[in-house]
């Protein structure tokens, strides 16, 4: 079956079942859904929700974000506690819960794991348009009935379902960017009764653009001589297409739920740069002119079914799902080089052309059985979860050079003109099978709610590498392991509207796929080589959370939480001691489980109307997270790579009922981050981000909203310490020292919604 047909099946299957059910007589019993006017137009300020879970869960409905008109789920996550990003300005792709690398955060969609394109299994949250959101949940602690690969926690992106909307609306808008370009967006959603069930369908098209300017200054060492300067324009232009559907209906004495979504990202990244010697911007010092384009087409889709029925003395759930991401990327880089022969010339000395064609398909088939029964004073829940992943990665890189004769450079110094070389030809297949049984006991009364559980995760991974140059003995790599994950959660009600949350448990992070392959990569670390380790074990962590939250009036809430993680079997770079391909003075490096680390932090959040001072139509929002960690690597002690030391958000919304209008502002700042890898160290800092909106409502069915993002022209500043070998890194003998600044201007969006 063709991919396009599968995509259509994933999104339209709920519609097919709904059509079959239209003739049924009896309506399904569900909670009353929210009317579309209440959700889209009514002007009520939305605050953070409390959940009834024993584990600590922070829940934010779509209305909490909507007035600032986020483009993606990543943009929405910038307003919740403890989420940071190391993305470019105007972007929010790899969410870093508690500041940790995206591989430590479990991304769920509708409570289910989803495949990601990265080697660390992470999923880019900017692939999900914000218009699809019903709510976002921050799950701070593990439970036995969820996958244990959530060392930093889990982010559950819940899409709109048939119970969330009664009625329909259309949306249209236009976005204006600092480079005087526009992007359009429009969408449609409808939810209502259909036959004996309820159906929701929605579609959205979102134009996206991110125009940025970059400048890099490169020195021979800190405080040394300026070697060159590079001016770059970076424009990322594309469109996201999305569709989702959900249908819930009585079936065979139980309840059947079908849902599917499809998201396509079609994007072009265009980078153009000019490099000058010694920072002198004139033709006599022109070094290179570079044109680098990356064309991206990414499809993410999922089709899932859930059947709930009373049986075996309790309630049983059966789940079956199929999810996939396909990522096709074509990148080319064309560069004209000047001054290679020292003699200034208006003509280039050499032309290079690189092409990289990458195709990735990652699919996951999941199945689950769960049974829950009442034991009197407690409930017993047990089940078995299956997940089968298959990942195919193909990449072909071709490099060509053309040396241009200009008298001095006649081709004798460099290879003959028109030399073509295949630099790499990668063909890797990964199969990973997981079978995870679990058991839980839970109970509650008026004073507290508790839950204890045990989860046993088994993982079998087989990597088949048919890449060019891989020896037959290295083509197949196997990595199998098991891990036992206990967990406990307790919620105690204290005082008027207060409660204490206590959680403890063990979590896991599986090795990156690209670190498992025992294939020698020559000069992967400068002059040094690298080889993967097929015997890597997963990282594990014991941790706890202790928090307190209190209801403020009818709608407000304030909370504080302390967390701690003790991480074992950290995966870090190691020197094998073997001589590298470059001969004496070079080495072969690998990775191994070499040590331990700790992560801790304090999280505070507040969202409340100012009713106590008579301002019921004023809502204030504030969250602050202090983040810290410690790990020992090959060069000493540092924080976990990329962890900011703090992040905070503060803002307000003012509703004006007499004018049927509202306005609001939010301000965000995250602290500096540091990364240390073999041969490179990166210090990153961001400017503050200011967003604002103003809206006007017309009657009960129409609202217009103007929003502004990046109103402070935020910048991203990076400092790169670069070295030729790891011994040079230890001795602080620099290969290059670079300062880079990336800036972008404000973005304005005008959006209208009409409910019907």
C-alpha cells in the first residue's frame, strides 16, 4: 500500500466507523462537552488545572495558551514550568524538561509514546500545530502503567477529542515577519453527536517562517588574533498541514475509541553567508561565498484504537496503535573559495559542491492489555505493553570540487579539476522490541490518594548496518537488557484546598542508536577516530519529588516542588588507548557507562485571578524553576549538557467585559547553558522574550486577536571553544575560538475565529 493511502487511512478511519454507526438508536453516555462559544469566544481567563492523579500532574488547557496564538506545541510549552529549549531564535523543537537533553524527556501524544526522527528517540514538539491541542500535561513522576523512559518527566500532548467540543469553528489569519514577508493560516474544527457516538474532525494549515541574521567572529584563541568574520542570513520558510479525527461509540457491550492524526511539515532552510579575512569587509579580504539549502519533508501520523469493557470481575482495556514518522531531507552546499593562493583576485580559486540526501522512516506498532479490579479498600491494576520499533535510515553524501586556474593555482597544488567523491553511503536498519509487564495497587479516601507499582521492561535491539565500507563482521549489532522500575506516589489533602504530593521511583534512558554501532569512523573527532559500543547499558535513575500546592479561591492555584535524581551508568566519551588512523598522537575514542550524576531543582508556579483585591477580570501567571546538576566527564565536573540554570515566565491577562475585549503580556527568560563534547565546548545564552496580545469579541460567535512575538528582538549568543584533539582540549591548546550571535525581529499575527 502506498504511503499516501496509509496516511489517509490513519486520519479517516474514525470517519468510516462513524458512518457505519449513524443508524444506531441509543446515544452514548458521556460528559457534556464544552460548547464551541465557551471554548473560542467567551473571554474567560483560563488557569492551571488540578488533576485527581496520585502522581503529580500539572494540566494546562488549550485556553491557557490560545490568546497568545502559539504556532506549535513547542511554542505553547514555553509558558509552562521547567521547559527550556536550545533551539534557534523563533524556534522551539526539542523540549528539555527540567533543562535536560530532549532524550531524557518522554513525549506522549494522547498518553501514548510516539516515534521521533532523532537517534536519541526524542520527538520534536514543533511538529504538532497548536490548533490541535486540547491540553498539555506535565507528568513529574513515574507510574508503573507508563513507559519508564522519563528521567526528567513526561510531557503529554492531548489532542482535541469528541468530548472536547460541541459545535464548530473556522479560523483564518495572517502573520507578518521582520523581513516584510507574510504567511497565511486557516483551519476548521467540528465536534458533535453522530449516530450513537460522538465525532470530532479538524484540519489546519499553518504557514511558518523564521528569518534570522547571524554573525560569527573567529579567533585563534580567547583574546587572540581575529582570523575571520562571517555574515549569514538564515531563513526557514514552510507550511504545516494537519488533520485529526476522534470517534467514541458503544461497541460490543463496552466503549470503543478510534483516533488518528496526520501532520506534514514542508520546509526550506536557506542559509547564505559571506566570510572575510581578519574582519575586513571588502573584496580584497573576501574568503568564501556560501549557499546552503536544506529541503525538509516530514510526515508524522498515528492511528490508534482503544476498547474498554467490563469483564473478569473488573474493567479491561485493549489498545492497538500504529505510529510513524518519515523524514526526507535534501541538502546542498555550494561554496566559492577565494585567497587560497594568497594572491587577491576577483575570481574564485575553487568551487565546491556537497549534496546530502537523507531518508528516514521510523514506525512503531504498539499493543496493550490492562485490567483493573476492585479489592475493597484498594484497586489492583495489571497489564502487559508491547512495542515494536523499526527504523530505516539511508543517507548518501556526494562531494565535488572544481579548481579554477587563475595563473598561480593551475591545478598542480590541488586535485585535478572536477574530482567527484562519494563521501558516505549509509544504510542502517534498527529493530527494537519491548515487552513490559506491570502491576499497580492504588486507593483513596477523603484525606489522601496513593499508588504503588512495579514495572519490568525488556528491550531487544538489533542494528543491521549495510553502509559503504562496513566490514561483514560489523554489520549486525545486538543489545539486550532488562530493568526493574518500582514507583510510589502519595497525595495528602491538608487544610483548606491544600495538598502535599510525594513521589519516588526509578526511571531509565536507553542508549542512542548511533552510539551502539561498532563501526570505526575515521577522524570523527578532529584527528581522532570513534567507534561505537554495542555493550552499552541504559542509564538509570532513582529519584523523588516532594511538592505542595494550594487552591486560591475558585480558580487560582499556587504550587512548589523539589525534585532530585541520582543517575547511574552515565554514557560518556572514553579513550580506548588504541592508536588512531592518523598514526602516533591520535587515538580511537568510544563511549561507555562510566559514572554517576545528580540532578535537582526547585519549581514554583502561580496562576490566579486577583479576586482578593477586587480584580476578578485580571489574571496573573508566574513560574520559576531553579535547575542544577553535576556530572563528571573526561575533562572534569560540569552540569548535564545544555541544562540552563533557571527559567521563568511572568505575565497577565486583563479582560474588559464591558468592551468585549482583552489584552495581555507574557515575559520569558532562561539562564545560560553549557555543553562539553569531545573537541568542542559551547556556552549558550538567550535574550528575554516578550509576547503580547489584544482581542476584540463580536457577539457570541466571533473573535479577532492581534498578537506580537519576540517583541524585544531576542538574540541567541554562543561561544565555541574548538580543539584539534582531546589532548589539545585538556591542554587548552585551541584550534579555534568563535563568538556567534543570532538575532531575529518581531512577529505579528492577526487571527479571527468564527464559531457556529
